[in-house]
């Protein structure tokens, strides 16, 4: 079977992408302790670019020092981060024809690193956390809006082709959307319109600074998959608002980053044990796509088989196909599929990669592949 659609070019906003394969944002824990880009991080991205991906979305980049509460994540919280980020983007552009998007984020209440303060819309314990969140006063919300706008502007100056807001997985922007985390009764909470306000302000600020020069996308929690949480009906309403504002692409997601909540169902990267469990967010795409004229839908979540990916594009429930874990196992997956080897990815979706950060080995990697490589060297 020929993957005619998967390997055809298409645009997001004014940027043409050589094929429909997107690397979904993946934190690699390869920055230094303060979030500066390292040679190791650059080399990892170079391999992804050379591996044939059309659009690489960076691992999340903290827009604020206190909003960078994960181990060795990158930052763009001030100008000192520019030179490293510039080198990273230039390396990908010089060594491949992949486009690169900066995913900008504030970790909010979803912090795993000591020394960072949990902040969010309301002073409660959010699902999956045992700690109280400090409620952000309006003045600080304004500062955070400004830091998103500033980080987006820096990303543009560093040469990134696009920007993606991280509005998912229990990080700050998705906490504002979720009625489980947002109990405010001021202009930033209550109705859906008010819970959405922070995203709207960031969008307007970025467009005021950058015009239509650079596409703006969002990874969006379309629902929480938790009792009394954000519903898919609300997710559809948010999508309509994003399209009306002028967002160039939406990558639908769901859940928080704690797999213990509702037995994996509200976790965006569940373990996949059988083929029927693949493509687990395609039902969201089917709901959203009819609402999205002039806005690309990037389908993500357990996509492992290139023929299924081709069918989603043919059926027109997605414009792009986004993949994360498999690129840890095989950064050259896109090239392999393009060369005609249509085996599903060899990544088994076991999630052992999540544990590698705690092993002190320097960055997230695939331990399954690592073991196989060690064995083949021995033999
Ligand atoms: C190690 C790791 C790091 C991740 N980091 C991010 C991130 O920085 N930003 C984000 O939006 N999603 C992140 N994700 C979620 C993925 O982008 C993706 O949404 C999820 O893994 C499902 O896609 P997959 O089935 O292709 O892996 C991460 C996932 C993994 C496995
Ligand atoms: S550990 Fe390796 S095989 Fe398992 S999910 Fe992560 S990348 Fe895939």
C-alpha cells in the first residue's frame, strides 16, 4: 500500500510541511539544571530531523522560572536562553528540511521537582496532587500572560517556525479550563468563556506582537475524563472559540499526567496492550474536525500503524498525525515508513521510558531499545 497522503505536503498557517508526520511535544530532560540547551539535546533533535519527520514540536519550554517545574526542561523565560535555543533550531534546519515548533508552557500545579511552588486558578488540591495550590491573584495572571507572549516572541526570534501553547495535561492553561481546578468567581473562572479568557489573552498578545508571521497552535485538553471535570461538549465549544480566534492548528488531548487517576483513562499516554487500544483519541478528532474549517487538526494518541494513519487522513478526520513515544525508540520511523517498510512502530507503548529520568542516566530514553542494543553488542 502506498502512503500517498501521509507523505504529501500540507500547510499549517503559512508554513508548508513536507509530510503529515508530527513529533508530538516530548520532554526529553536533556537541558541543564537551569533549562539551558545542551549539546546532548541538540544531537537528539538533529537525529529526529534526519529521521524524516515533517514537523517537530519541541518538548515543553517553560515561559516562567517557577513555571518550569520538571527536571531539566528547557526555558525561554528570559533573553539568556536565546543563544542555545537558536543553535538548536538552526541545527535542525541546517541538517534536515523538518519544520520546528516551540511548545510553550507553564507547569502550574503539575510540578514534580522540589523547590517549585504549585500555582493555579484556585487554592485547592487538584486531582492527583496531595499539595495545596497557591491561588494566582489577577496581577500575577497578567504577568504569566505576558511571559507567554514574551516567550513566544523569543521563540520567533530564535527561528522556530511555529508556536504551540500547552493547554493540556493539568498544566496551568488546562487548569484554568477545568472546573475541577478552577473555582474562581472573577473574570478568569466560572463560565466557560471566563475559564478560556487566559488563552484568549495570550493569543491576542502573540498576534499583536507577531502578526500572522508565525502559526499559533494549541495542544488542548478537550475533556478531563474525570467526574465533574471538563466535558467533551465544553471541549467542542472551546474548539469553536479557538477556530474563531484564528488558531492555525489544534492537537486534541485529554487527562492529567497521573496514570493512577481512573485507571489510565484520564492519562494522555496510556500503556497499549493490543492493537484495538491504539488510536485512542480518534473519537475526539471525529467530534472536532467538522468544527474546524481553516484550522488543522493534529491527531495524537497511540498511533502506531502507518496504514491506520493514512486512513485517518483519507477519511479527513485529521490533517496531520502526531506521535511521541515511538520516536524515542526509533527516531527514524518516518524514513522507515517512507522507504516502504510499513511495520507498525517497534515501540511497545510500555511506558518504561517515563521511569528513565529517575535513573540518573541523563535524559529520557527508551530502555527497551537500550537493552536490545546492549544485547546485540554482546553477541
Ligand atoms: C517522555 C514523554 C514526555 C512528554 N512530554 C510532553 C511535553 O513536553 N508536552 C506535551 O504536550 N506532551 C508531552 N508528552 C505527551 C506526548 O506528547 C503524547 O501526547 C502522548 O505520549 C501520546 O502520544 P503517543 O501515544 O504517540 O506516545 C510526553 C510523553 C512522553 C512519553
Ligand atoms: S520504553 Fe521504549 S518501547 Fe516502551 S513506550 Fe517508551 S519508547 Fe516505547
